[in-house]
């Protein structure tokens, strides 16, 4: 039987990403579970797992991946590194017509590449199956508590990106015992929000109901998980309906104002549609009862649901201050009356070894069974953006986005 050869790419995007789709142990597991699979790893000096760690488990490491049938990376592959006529898996950041990646989509089409984007992999219920969202939430929550502790000079947590892995980071949790009885609002119900709550739970911060959060006083730090229905309502007063909210977000208005006077820390983990209402306004932030002083915008929607997220921050410099009255950004921890914002947009990169382990688990469980068994449920087919040098019908809406880089005489749909 001819083996399917999967190549693990060296990340080439700048700045470099230390994550990898499959760790050494996950490679070993994959080829053990699927004997018809072979894995080759491209050497990398920046990857969080060394080349030797792969070699130690008898995984082949070599520069040339031309014999591979499938190539897997994490971030966008540099155009110069794309191999023609191959199947690629990576986060392409093209499905929202991101302008900076138009040349990448053009090159993929011109090189007859089959592109399967991790972001488009969904099960039969339409739920995403492969993502780094959990680790965005984990690191985002940790950074949020780290920011609060530093702002009020309560404790200094070791930065996540300086920890070896999640277990090393968890060794820092004992320091948060110094937290006063603050209230933390966590928005969202997906992977990101669950990652946030996972950290808060392990830190010993108690989860309470939305009612208790709003109306009771506590002698310990607590948090509440807020779903969309907790802080939005239809403008016409009709009863709440989840499906309608996601279909018609423009018909809703925010009711987050009731959380403003009781919340000390906001951790934003909810997906936000630009047509949906913002959580609060700049004017709200100038109210005397606006109590929120620390915001961990884990989803990092610049000028999105949170007005003071004016830019993304970086791993080395994760926070900045927002002055509600001048509406200007200031250096972090400039003055206590400022709102301190953590808005790192690549949070999983802070724990690349752990995030990669989690991602590899998802690939083995959710992708390889379909990749090696002719995709019986059409999961890979639904996620395929390009094939045979053309866009697939599911991604026909990218026609104009791609057309600027394609000959008008050539149809780009199949």
C-alpha cells in the first residue's frame, strides 16, 4: 500500500511563529495509529520543539518536502516557499478577503495548489473542529490577571511567554491569592471563553451566577460568564432568540450598562460581528460609576466591541493605558484612573509547546480519519478553498477578491 506522506512545514512568516501542527509525540502517535501514514519534518531553528526531539522518536527531518502529498503549517506560507500541485493545510487568512493576503491566494491558484484552511474545518453541526482558541483564552486570562496584579502592585506573575509550558505557567497561580474581592466579567461561550474560565477556576476564583454577580457582595474574587443574551436585547422589545441575534445583530442594542458599576476586570472572549452593538461607548467610559479598570480583550477586535482597544499589543509589551477623558493611549500603568488594556493578538504563541500539543490532538482526532479514509463526511471537501487552480463553489464569494490577480478570460470557479 502506498503511504500518504505528510510534511510538517517550517514556519516562514515574519515575525516567526514557534508553534507546529504536530509535536514529536503527536507525530509518533499518528504514524502508530495510521500505519499508512508517513511524516517528514522540515528542520527549523525557531520551532518550540527542536529537530533532535523529532529525530529521537525516529521522525524523519529533512529540508526537501517535494515527495510529500500533504503539507501542514500553522501561519501563512511565504509565496516563494509554495510547492506546486500539493495539498496544503494552514491558516491562510483569506476567507475574509484580507487585502494583505490577496497575492498569496493568487499564487495558490496559479500553482494549482489544493488549499484547506483550518479555520474552515467544521463538523456536521457546523462547529469548528481545529483551532487555537482554547489557548488564546488560557493565555488571555493569565495576562489579564497579571495585568491587574501589576496595575495595583499586588503581585508579579512570570510572563507566559517566558514559561516553558502551561504546567510551568500554572506554578505561578499561587500568587493570585493576593487578589481582593473583585468581580470579573467573562464574555462568550466558545473555546476562547472556556479557556479563560479554565484558568480562573484553577486559580481558585469562584464562578457565580449572573444574578449573584450583579446584586450580591462577596468577600472573595468571583467571576461570571456572560452570554450574548445577558448583555444584548432586541431594539423592538421582542423576546431573545439566539439564531435571530446572529442573523440580525444590527437589530439589537447593548444592555451591558448594568455590569459597568460592578465589574473590575473585563475578559472579552466572545465573537463579535461588526454589525452587532458595542459593549459600551466612549461616553459610558466617562461615567463616574464606570468601575472597569482592567480589560483583557482576548478576541482583540481593534475598534470593535470594546472602544478602548485602539490597537493590538505585542507579546513583549502586552498592555497599554487608555485615558477615558482625553481618549488617548498612554504608557501602561501611567495613572490609576486609566483603563489598562491587554490586547495581544497572537496569544497562543506565548505557550507554543502546549498550544501545539493541543492542536495536534485535534488534527489526529478530527482531520486524519477523514484525510486517510477518503473524507466520507465531506469535512475536508467543505473546507477546501482552492482545487485544480480554481476556487471551489463554497468559496465563490472570493471571486472578485481573487479576480484582480487572475486573467479575466479564465473562470476561477469549479
